[in-house]
């Protein structure tokens, strides 16, 4: 069986009602039974069984860690030594990790068990899981729908009940949007709270690793474990990791929301009404809720895509068929080796973003695009932090609508970029943000509520989530 929380799992383990070996056996069986959802690119049965035996021995000796027996799936951009990792791309198909990402090692050190790697949009570039070289992951709620992207496979693994939790990465909403579409909890910690060592980079000043779980308490436990300073990542903060709880708030909170978000024409009317019903419930429970102005909403997506594609152009330059990555067999000289290897290895969406990023960084356009976007990013960050001096947390819908069908045709490929309209603010500002499940919608599908808090204030983020969760 799949236990509803880590606490209940540990109770069963300590009572001798199950074992880690049995948990892994059941999880691998569930993964095989649900193979049609295309969630896992690869399972790690031998490693998982070996880890299970080791944790069972620790449980018997009374030395097991805080995540003992917790089965966890990894997004296919997290390195695990001796195991495949490809970022969902033909460019890295068949590549084996040479070392283990810091976040993965911290899970292992806490006695979690790694089950396998999950499907994701290629190099984390996408909002529907359809840019993957391995085909799209299907939403367990309804297999005709997307689970969201880019971390859709990790969200689906949790939603399908295959594993207890999963790790994803969030660059512009890639944890929170899939969590909303699958009815799971997902958090993007503050930039710098969690190490990026061993994470295949998309946009280095935005990427952040975070977990998916089925309960708020599990989400907090895992976030605590993976957080903290790392000598391998100089952008990782050395601040002490606080207890994240979720500890009930000792006083009424002040919540804020942006009028522009709730007035946005893309927002589903039923999700809008749900939000205002929640506002009424918060006020009835003694909390304050304030409507705030945010005149930069329409600028967020352009800022995000200019900056992230520029960083992607730089980060993905290393995949040239010489140093690393797919090497074309059709090349006749060095120039054709570069061109053919990159054309064959990268998918259409990744090529599009590399080209856009190269353009905005090019001579004559750098100041007009990249330079202005960096200045605009600072304006957005300052405005966000100013709002968070007035309120304890910012709340709103995570996505404009529920999950949409797989296989939709778009005459304009940038239409999907607007899926990030509510989620990109947090990574632009570098603050923590979370999705908690809401709904269901009248169409039967889940959607989500987003919560944002100040930099390195994850405890307050979890407190705010606890308040909303208990309404």
C-alpha cells in the first residue's frame, strides 16, 4: 500500500507491519502496472532494492534517518552516479551520471530510497511535458490531459500513488504548475536555499530544486532535508536551515493578492470564484486579506523568456558533439559536426530557445533586450519585496485553468509561454513559492492555490499554507 504520510509510513515500519523491501517491491509493481502513463524513463530496481535492505538494517539497529523508507522519484535532470540522466533529450540519450547531485545525496543520507527517473520536458523547457524525446507523460487524473511541465513526470509519479514523493526543478513554474494540474503539493524554495550541484542547467539564475508530496508535512520534511549550504555550489546560501514545520501560526496572518491577477481575462471564472470564497473564509477565521496593485503582470513573461533563453544559450553551448552530447555520424568536417550534432540532438523547442537567447545576447541587441530585461527583473523583485513588507504572504491561483489536453496544435508556439503568467514572478524575484491542491473544478479536475513568501522565509510559507489547508 501507499501510506498517506511519512509519519504513517514510519509508524507502520516501527510496528513491523511492513518493511522497506516490501515498500520497494510494491512501488516497482505499481510503476509497471501504470507504465502506460509513461511516467518513468527508467526505473532503478537493483539500486532501490539494495537501498531498501540497507535501510531495513538501520531500522533494526535504531539508526535510520528522517526519511527512512520513503520512496522518491527523480526528475530526469538530476544526476545519480552510475545511473542514466538525459534531461529528456536525445542530446544526452545513453549518458551515465559521473557523480551524484547534492540534493540526491542528501535524500540517500536521510535513508530515502530512489526509485527511478521521470519524464520531463527537454532540458526543462516546456509547460506540457510534450517536448520530451521520450514522449509525453500522461496525467493520472485523466490520461488524455497533460500533467504539466516541465516536471510533469515527478508530479504524476506522486499523483499516481507510485512513490511517496518526488523531486523536480522549478525555473518558471515547473514544480508548481504540474502540482496544480495533478492535485499534489509542490514547493519552489528560495533561490540559493537548495544546492544546484548535479542539476543539468537550463537557466542558472532561476533553476531551483524542490519536492512534490501528497501532504504539507511531507513537503516540509523533504524540503528541510535537501536544503542547506554546499561547497560545490557557490550560489547556495550558508544560512542555517530552519525548522519548516508546518508549525501552526501563533497569530492571525495578513495575506495579500494582486488585483491584476484576479482580473486577468485568461483566469477561469470558477477558479476566480473559488479564490474569493477562500478570501471570505480567511477573513472569517480572523485573518486579514488585502488587495494589492501589481502593474508589472504583463511584463513578467517577456522578462522571464528573455533572461532564461539567454542563460540557456550559454549553458547549452557545451553540447557540441565534441566535449559532450550526441555526435552526428553524418558530419564531414568540424563545422558540420557542430551543426549536425546540435540539430539532431536538440528538439525543436530547445532549438527555438537557444536561437532566441543567442539573439538577445548578440552585439547590437544586448542592451536593447537582455540589459533592459535585467533592469526590469530588479524592478519586479523590488516591487515584490515591498509588497511582502505589508503582508505575511501573497496568494492567488497557481494556473489560469485546469489541465489541458495533450496533442493540441498551436499555430503560435509561444502561446504555451503564457501558461507561466502566474508562476514566473517568484523565480524572477528569487522568493519561495508553493502550490497547494484546490478544487475539484466542476469538470472534475484539480487546480491549485499559489502562496509566496519573503526570501529564505520558508517557515512562514509553510505556516501560510497550513492556514489555507485547514480552512
